[in-house]
């Protein structure tokens, strides 16, 4: 059998699995980096920090529906592990590689050497050490298999040596085996068993006030059409988690919005009154259920999930469906009798009224010409001006609340991906997303607090001409923390609590231009459409710095 080096094997394997970009902080797998240039078309994206590398790989994977890859040398491994928290929570297929300790030096206080493997075990589905070159084939095959199957997630490979050079330079048999099933999501589409399908059909058809709650598993399965088709066939209102926001158009008459913590009140009201809730591809966690108050405990619940451990995990199930969302929803559609939908017309009309009441409540702020600008007005302009196929990337905190609750994705093929909890994720994630789908517009919605975290990656955007749009809700503060700090100080007039959440006023266009990125500063609402048009027509990265009202706080969830 012909021979190849470990570096050549890694390069060929990554290309074989469809990887187009790797994100890294040097020096790591230097021989592999050289082989990537010589043997493949994979781009090597040097970042300014290990967490940013992980977040770029995360955005790349979520937008592209295929595994992302990030790397760091051993001394930066713990930083990379910290960056995997968000993709782990978001069920993102991702491969992380770092160097590791030398067997001969463990416990000898070698410079910069610790064993980082335990740090990765909490934020990965699978982790493995590669101490001999002969283990590369089976470990890489298992890594891509684990990352993409069942609920997707990050995996970790630790290559012996601080930079992995010992493994890279060894010769090995040329085992060029790539399993193409694990290059994209989902690799398998198991269908729920027939008896379970019949019971769920019976429950759905007999319910008078059902609600479907779609989770991120619908997005991973690409079951958008099937989920909407089932809802339309049975006339059932649909609520979506933030991870599934894109699966039904924002102006669809059955959509009630995002429920839970980052919500539209209309969705919460519908769940409070439902007599059956069908969770599809949702972990039924605290955010989407508002700490398991939506639906109230005792409401009949059915679930469809690819992971059997999630079925009935938080709510006892009247019936459970174990299978892929797209395949199983298709089976349900074939089995149901659409005539039963007529019994739910009054229910749908009632929840549509909740949606209209919500719109009427927030319409004044969405139409507001106030200066500084209201974030709700930004959301209205995004709804009106996002091009078809746009990937809307949202940071966490207020950014997730504003975009999740107040932006409607009405355009064809629009996507929505958001931070699962790590503030600052948005800037690097949007760069990764754009590299994964270069022909689609990508817009980041973030606050100045989140933008500061990884602002150095503007240089990465300029260096690679990654023409994403970065819209900054710039109120010179982490104003989500304003109210709790006021309460801690006993009110607005007591003490300098502003020291705990306010920043200096900064013009981010000037900062961006210093790094080679174009930008425009917006201080009046009427200028937002032109700024968006200018940004999307640009062939380069573009910052829109929107000066907003520091007193504007996203609405709290109600239940």
C-alpha cells in the first residue's frame, strides 16, 4: 500500500469531507497547513483568538449545514474549549483540533504544558487523543460521524505534541476513506414507527386548541416545508424557538412567534391556552418554555425528536415519535385527515388576534422617528429591507430579544442563526457564515457591548474581504444590565451604578476604517434604508453604526 505523511492524510481527509475553510491561531499542524495549500483548495483563516476561531467555525457550520473546523496549539487549547460552549449548546457539527502533551514529559513542568482534554469533555460529543499516526484514520472517521449524527455537536481531537508535528511527519498507509454520509446534515433520516405515528395523528386530530412548537432540530433536518405543511393541513398555530425562527415566514397566518424568555407575548398566550402541544425537534429547555411554565405542567404534550433521551425529558408525553423531523413529518402528513382542521378555525382566529394585539402594542416604537433611534425601528427596517436569501446572524442578550421577537423573515430563503449564550459570538460567527455561503447576503445584528469582544476580527474581514454587513445597536452600554444594577443600588438616583454597565461613546465607523473596513454612521431613522442598501451593494465588509436610545430595553417575557 502506498505511503503518505500524517499531514497529507489530514489535508486530504478534510477536503474529502467537504471542508472549504479552517479557522485557527498558530502555530498548530504547520505541516498540514502547508499541505492544505499544496494539495487542496481549503482556505486557512488566521484569527486573532482561539474563541474567535471556534465561533467562526460555528457560524460556518450553522449557515452551511456542514461541519466546521477550528484549531489551536496546546497552550491555547483551553481558550478553544471555552469557544466550544456556544456550538455545544446550539448542537453545531464542529471539529476542534489542538496539540497535546508529550507522553515523555507529562508531570515534569514542561513549559506551557497542561492536559486540556478534561476541559473539552464537557463541551463535546466525542473526544480522542491521537498518539500514533496509525490512529488518524479511525479517529477522523469517528469525529465526523459523531459531529453529524443524532443531535449534531462539536468533537475534539488532541494530536500528540504541542503543535502536532510528531504525528504529521510520520509515514502511514494511504487510507483515503471518506464516508460521504457525514459531510452534511443530516446523514440519516430514520422514520418513527407506525404505531406511534397513528397515536400522534389521533391526538392531533382530536385536539381543539393545539400548538406546534418547532425547535432547532427542524432546522437541522431541513424540515421547513414539512413542518409548515403539517400545520396548514391541520390548521394548527406554530410557535418557533429562536433556533427555528426561519422555518415559517414571519407573515404566515399560523405563526404566533417565539415563545419563552426571548419572546412575542402572542406565542406565550397561545401556549397558556393550548390543550395539546406538539414539540418538534426541541429540547424543551428553560428558554423556550420560560422555565417550564409554557405550556403549564399538566398540558398534554407530544414530542418528535432524533434523540430518545429528549422524549418526555421535561414534560410527560402522551405519545412520542423517535425519528428525523423531515421524514417523520412527511409520514404524519400522509396519515392525517385534513377534514378535522375545520374544528380549529375559531382557535386560529383567536391566536391571530393575539398576534395583532402584539403588533399594535409595539407598532408605535417600530414606526418611531425618535432620536436616538429605537431598536424596534431598526427591526422594522430589517424586515422591510433584508434581501432574499439573507442570513441574519444575531448576538445574544438584547440582540436576540430584538431580532427574535421583532424581525419578520418574509423573504425567500432567509435564514436566522443566533448565539446560544456567548456574548461577542456574533462578529466572528458572521464571518464564518459568509465564508460558508459566499453567494448569500449575511447581516450581523449586535450591540456595541457584544461587538467589543472580538472587534479585532474586523481586520480578518478586511484581510480576506469577507463582505458581511455588521449592524451595531450602539447605545454605548450594556444596557440590558441597567435595570438589575438600578435595583441593586436602590434606584436611579443612588450611587454610580452606571460605572457597571456604561461605555464611552465611540464611532465604530472610524474604528472600522482604521482596519480597512467601510462603514456608515446612522443617527436618524430615515437614513436606515439607504444605509442598508449601501451596505448590501458593497463588495466589501461593511459596518452600520446605529446610534440608539440607551433607555430602550427589550420587553420582558410574560406568562
